[in-house]
C-alpha cells in the first residue's frame, strides 16, 4: 500500500484540528490534510483519496440540537453538489474498504448519531445508541483513567495496557433505549475503553467516571475494529508536559517526551503501513 | 401554517437537566416541588404540511434513542402535571438554537424559509407539586429566565385546555415606524443636552457646545449644501458623534487634564492625560531602555498589543471588561464579553489566531442574605450566569481558558466586574509583509463580514459610560453566537492567508460607526452605504444600522481586484459578506441611505474635535488606624477559616467547567499537584506545538487594598501578576503587562460629591503603575478602562472599590524547565523567600476579624527585582522543586496549599523568621507582605540554593515530611498543627 493519506475534517464549530494534525504527523502520518467540511460537500475533496479519516472534537453547530446531531445530519442527508451521490454512502464505502475512522469527543457523537458506531451486524446507517448529557448535567474538563479491553478488535488500542487522558465534554454519557443494547456491546468486545479508578477497576462512580456512563463505557468500536469513537482526547496528550502533574514524574527512555495519547495514532499508521 | 414540534426525554430514561433543576430549586426554595420534566420545542411558520414536518422531526431533530416527539400536538395533553412554564426569547433577541434548527430544516427541506420567517426555540417545564401561582412566578422570574431578554407563560393544569393554543404564537419583530432620517435644530447647548438625555447619547455640556459650533461654521454649511444634506445635524450624525465621543470609546477621563493636589504633602501638579503620562509613558521608557532588544511590536495602537514570540511568530493580547451588560444579563453579557474580546484578536494586525482566554470576575458574596436594592440581581445568580456565559463563549469557540480569578467584595453588589482576555498568535510576516501593519488605500471596499444587523445592543457604548439607573435600556444587551463567529473566523483566516483583504477590524462597541470610523482614518475618508446592510428584520432606521452592536461582525478593507474571490470564498464557507461602500481620501466620513447623504462629517472634527476634559483630583489619605486586639488562642482554627474564605478557597468547580486544554499546548494547568486540584500560580502553554518555547499567563488584582491607598493597590496587583509568572519559571527578561482599570465615577458633580477623591485615587494608581513597571521593565502593551461602575437608585449608592486587573504574559524559553507550586517529596527543604512585615491593612485576616487597618502592603520593588532575577535563575538551573507565591492569607495559607497539593506534610519552625521580623506570630503567619515565595529544594541542591540567595531574605523553615500533617512550631512550641486533608477540606468546601 502507498503512503497512507489522512483527512481531518474541520469547520462548523470543530476545533481540535491543530493538535490532531500534529499528533498524526508525530505518529508517522506523512500526508495529513485539514479540510473544511464544505469542501467535501462541494466535491472538491474526495473521501476515496484517503485511508484515515478523523472526526475531531469541538462543538459542531454549537451542539444546539444535541451533541453532534446537526453534524451527523450533514453527512446523513448531505448530497455531493452537482451529483446524486450521498455522503453517507461514501462513508460506508470507506468503512467497508477496511480504512480507518476515528471519532474523538464530538466526532464520536457524530459517528454514533450517523449509525457508523456501533454498527451492529455491519449496518452502518441506524442509530442504535446515543451520547447525551452527563449525569451531573455539566461540562467538565478532567483527566481520567481508562481500562483497555485486551479482547477488543479495535485497531487503535492494540497492545495498549492503560490510558490516562483528559475528557472535556458536557454530553458524554452513553444511553441505550434498552439495557441489553449496551450489554451486548460489552459482550461483543465493542467497548475498547472504560472509565476506571486509579487502580484500574471499571467504575460508574463520579469523578473517575466523569459522566455516569453505564459500565464506564468511554469508547466504542465497530465489530471489525476499523472504526473507533471515544470521549477522551488522545490528541491532548502528545507530549509529557501535557500530563496534569508531569512536574512530579520522571520520564525516561527513548521516547520519554511522548504522551500516551500518541499510541492510538501510532497504531493507526502501523496498520495502514502494514 | 404554524407548526410546533415538541421533544421530551423518553420516560424510562434519565433526564439530567430536569433532575439538576429539581435539585437546584429545592436548594433555593422551600416550595413543595415533587417533580420537574423538561421539554424543548420549536415553533415556526412554513408551508410544509404536517406529515412533512413529522418526517423532518424524525430525520433531523429527534434522537431515536432519547426522544419522544409530537407535531402540532401537546405533551401537556398527556402528562400528569400541576403547572407548566414555557420560556421563549423576546422578539429580536438572538436565538442560537433556533438559528441552528432553521439551518438544519432548510437543508433537509431543500428550500430556505421565506424572508422574515424564523424557527423559534422554546423551553418548557412541567411541575408536579402543591404549588401556587406565586411560587411559579418566583421560580420563573428568579431562576428560569431573564425578563430582559425572555418572556414566559405560566399555565396551571386547569387553565391548560383554554390557554394551550397561545403557545402557537411566534415572537416576530415588527417595526412599524416609517424609515426616515430626522434633522434637528438646536437653539442652545441646553436643548442639545436635553435631546442627548432623551436619547441616552451621554453628551456633556462642552461636547454639546463643540457640536453646535461645528454646525454653525460657514465653510461647513457650504460644504453640506453642496452635498445636498441639511444644514442641521441629522440623527445619524448625532449618534455617530455620541458613539465616537463616548467615554467607552474615547477614554475621556484618562485623557483629561488633571489638577492633582496632595493635601498630605501640600504638593500640586497638572497632569496632561494620565494615559499618555503614565501608561504610555512607562512603556515608551522601557522600550527605549531595551534598545535593539525591544520585543514590543505594536503597543496601544491596534485592537490588541503585539509582542515578539520568536523569529517567526508574534503574540497578541487584549483584555476587555463587560460589566454593565453582565449586570443586566449575566449570561449574555459575559458570553458577549468573551466573544467580543475574541474579535479584537481576530482583528489585530492582519488578523491573529486565538490561542487562549483568561477571565477574572468580581462579585459580591454568593451567600449575600440582605434585602437586594432595586434592579440588582442576587450575586449568586450573577456568578452562575457569568460562569455559564464564559463557559459557552470559550468552550464553543475552541479556545482554552487558561487563567483567571474570582474576587469577592461586598461593594461588587452594585456592579459586578467581568474581565475577559484573549491571546493571539500571528505570523510575524504574512505574504511577505510585516503582519502588524495596517494600511488602507483609497478605493478599497468596505466589506462587512458575519452576522446580520438588528437592534441588538443599540447604545451599548454610551450606556456603559453611565451608571445603572431606573431607565437603563433593555436593548443594551446582546447575545453572542460563538458558532457563527467561529465560522466567520475560519473564513477570515483562510482569506488572510490567501491575501484577499488589506485591513481588518472588529465591530464591537459602536458597531459600524466605530469600526468604519476608525478604519477610515487610515485612508482619510469613506463613503458607507447604509441601505446595503443585511438586516435581521425590515424597518430599521439608518442611525440604528450605523450604531447597532449586533454581534459576530468584522469589517475588512478589500482591494477591488479581490472582491469577487473574497465574496466567493465567503459564500462557500457559509458566511455572509456584503460590500457596503468604499474608503477614500476625501477627509470626510460620508454615509448615505438610498442615494441620499445622511451623514457628512469632517474626519478631523470627528476624531480630534473633542476638547480634553478638565478634572480635579484631591488626595487626602483616609483617617485610619491599626486595630488592637488579643492574639487568638487557636491559630490552626484561624487558618481553617482563612482557607475557606471566598477570596482564598478553591475555585475548582468553576475551573473544571472551562476547557483549559484544547489546542494541545497545555503545560501548566490551572489545577496542579498529585490530585490535580492544587491552585496553580500561572498557566503555561506552548502556542506553537513544534516548539518548546512557551508563554506564562497570570494576573494580579487587589481591590481590597484600595480602601487604604490605590497607590499600593496598584503596586501589589503588578507585583502579584509578575511574581506569579516568576513562580512557574518566567523571567523579567520578557514579561508584558495589560492594565484594566475599573473605577467608580471620578468626575465630581452635585450627585457625585467625592469625585475629586476618586480621581486622586486614579492618579495615584497611575503613578504607581509608572514607577513599578519601569523598575521591573514590564511594559504595558494594551489596556482599557471602565469608569462608571456605580449604582444609584434613589438614596442608595454603591461604588465599587477602585480595581485594576493587571494581566501578565511572560515568555518561557523552555517549558520543560517550568515548575509547579505543589511540594514534591519528603525530605525536601522548605524556604520562605522575602521579608514579612506588619502589613495587615485590608488583609484577609483583618477582614475576617472585621478590621480594615492602616498598614497596607507596600512593594519594595528594588529588593523584589533582585529576588525575581535569582528565582528565575534557580528555576532555570533546576534548583527548585516547587515554588508558590504568598498572597491572600499570607505565609500560612501558601504553606498549607503547597502541602496539600503535593499530598505531604511539613514540619517547620519559624523561630528564626520570628526573631528577624519582630512581629506578632499571627501577623507573621497571615501578613500579606508582597514579593514573597514559599519554595522547596531537594537536600542535595540546598547548598547551591542557599549560596544563590545569601543576603536576599531567605529563611529555612523546615522539611517536607511523609506524615500528612502541617506542623508549624516556634522554638518547639506548636503554633499550627493539623492534617493537610482537613485543611484541604476547609479550602475546598466553600464553593464546591
């Protein structure tokens, strides 16, 4: 495979483009394009030219109608100008070609509302779960421990023992209309990351679980593992000085200046370069 | 037909919004509320049939997992409730949710709404409980809504069948007055003054004289005749003059000629402009002394100050206040404050990228329990509204809120202070030209970019130049939309990089009158066509279009050859841009409406025609004395009380609700330490991710000291802001300052009899600023003043304590060398750097005991400077493991904070310090003497460290210990002895 090309969508209230692009480049991405979403809609940029698509964090359309709702509509009902091609179909093609999609925070909310996650039975257009207001109904920025499911098929979390990352959201609680929907996700190993205590025990208790998500669900992947969404921000921990108390820690070894969040991006390029 | 869509959370799922509301209402009121259910609704006029609307709702609005919806039916018909409250915006108030819904509907329906038709968002609340109407009225008007911008329907269950149809009404703006331009003939200054009062123009007598004089000059009258405009001034012209000459825009008090008399020394002097003499004066002197190493790039001339970051990048910074609007609508006022100062950065130089926000609030106690004077909101409500406004403004714009403070004082009841700051990053050169320069050539087009114009915020600039009074206009409040602004910003950065415009500035106070008026100075004239303006609704008067403060707008100068490309890019990114005229070199500001000239003013007169004010300042030191009282028996208990005081306690709950890490450059966060909850002295960020160079951002604000002497208030604020930067690893080599003055009216009049004292307070603060900034070499690069922070209603007068926020931005050579305030490991040695004196005046300790005192802390700048240089050296050499500044609450508070943030105890003996200072032990612990730090040093570095600080007030106090206990002794006798966890609990519980 030739050098993988990475596409980061921006605009309409998205705002983590700078650091996400930086992480991609640090992790080995050679071609990393930050593109205003309107260029996709106008057909000036084509999804098919890329292998790695990132839906970044931010406040798409202010989250005015619920987090990610309007952003998801833009893809769900968006039609490429001057054609009758549906954007949603193009996304499904992208997934089915075993390319990678990562949704971070607002991006995760969009993927869920589009039906690209959890995509049970490989149906990519039905919203099965939702992500909604935190149990305490307030936005919070705090660092959380994440327990990694070693049995997950998720490509991004391969070989990662544990993560410590910041969350920054007001709507991060996963909700299923019926309880078994979420349980099934756990059973099928579609939950790569769960909020945990400092002792690495999965928790529903605030503040280790910042939003009250059942079973500490912080993340989801599709069954194949090439689409992942997560509420925490891996791109916010690319350098050891991003750690909230780095001044108390010693960092040693060859990549001692790297932050843990980079590992997800490195996994992506390892897969794409394989 | 009119459609109504209702959404609620499915009954078997949890509704955090309703639950939290119930919890909050139960905490505030004793009403018997059993349950609250929330509803969101959208009302709009559209030709689509109900089944299409139903499909629309299912497709784009309702979440299939979360929501139940009804189309043109009411949940109220199905629910079991006792009362229903519905809140909607008043006509013409910005409705962000409605705007987003409309765009989504239009995209899905495939056709736009008809002109003037809008989607309106509504919030509904179903209450269950044995409530009476007055309970609901209290809850609604005090908690659920703001009467100024919203209106509510309160419907009981029995009224429901009869009143529910009323919920289908649409709050459209209907302007019925015919659009026209009026001219006015004034026979005297008095009649113009009368007119000014009626229209809240805030003109003073001298200004009225000058205006009448201008409109009687034969050359001017001839010029006007030739142009075909009335001899008499038009309403457009009078409004422009009032805006341009408002205190808010022209800073008349800071530019006044002041006769200052110090009764203490018997000396008097005449000062020609405080601003030029002291603020600009000190910066000029510092820049001169830096010579070729001068890192200031552009100061006091643009929307923000610009300094050098490295060879490739410059940093811009600006801090604004938004006090009066926040007093009326805390949420909207604060939100608009933050997105407003953001636009200053977008409009600095060729346009900068926004990289951080800061915010500092001053409120009365949220626990205030006395009757409220009329028209004032409870401080708790202001606090929460302002907090939420800044949360939405900052978080939704994708800008990290990195530093701030919340200051409490009883007199902020009269006017809360809301300071919003933004930092920017701009390439030193853009397309080969220095990016800070601003030029416009005659022939460049005036293009307005962003939101549409409505009646929002009309008279905002003149209004903020007045005290709050009975007739304060409701239109003075605007609500910003961070997302519309974000889109505009994305577009403008792209246009900047493509070189599509020549100059840019923001539309803030005064709207187009101020942005176009200021820009036209660069080419020396302009012609603005007011009828080209895109409007939110028809029927606006030309003068309203000119001065409206509708948000999310920038004005740019576009060379004609780029206009097409500029407009095309704008359209492609869903941003509205409109060419509205042309810059020229006519020497005149001309505005027309439908080809009729409606304003025709000489540029020189408009900008320089205002005569300087003459003000009197008389300084008589207040008659104060030090209190005499017995040494409290239990100083541990006093320390607990101080840690829990509003000005000292943890602000974690507020800080956590601000995104302080977006953009990925966070190095030192507002909360630090082993549990990420200790109070950091300054923020450190890396604005350019590829570089290890950073910025330290901090602030100093010492309002309480003003009641003794504003000279020392100012010095302490500067010292605090500077030492906070030093504490994390910054250095005096490059620290820039920003001064934001908030004063009570210093212009003496019958209704303001102590004006000359307040003016003297202002003079002294400025003198102090000059002396200390020049000594430290910390130039002010930008500043602002807000001079009318008073409340009067009938006999009640509340004047805020004179307050200066001093913000600092320091360059950090390598962020990996910065340090934090938390102690790091047992065995480290604890030192106090700096002298502790009997300076308890206006301290937290005295205030706690009910005293003001006399001995306000005084900064010894020369000694402090030597210490700061050494601390910077020690940090860069890795000698310090932690460093924390001593401020409110003094040494004991700083020690406690450092200990519990690090999770270790301390075993200390203050005998040596006590012997040297010769002040009573309680004063030793709680004195707020300036320029001090508590530092910890590993035992292997202690010798090097002690050598470095020999002769510079360095006191070894004891050691960090594993045992989580703060033990302070004097010659072995216990003074303070408490677990750090209990101390931390006192510090955290007040505002948890």
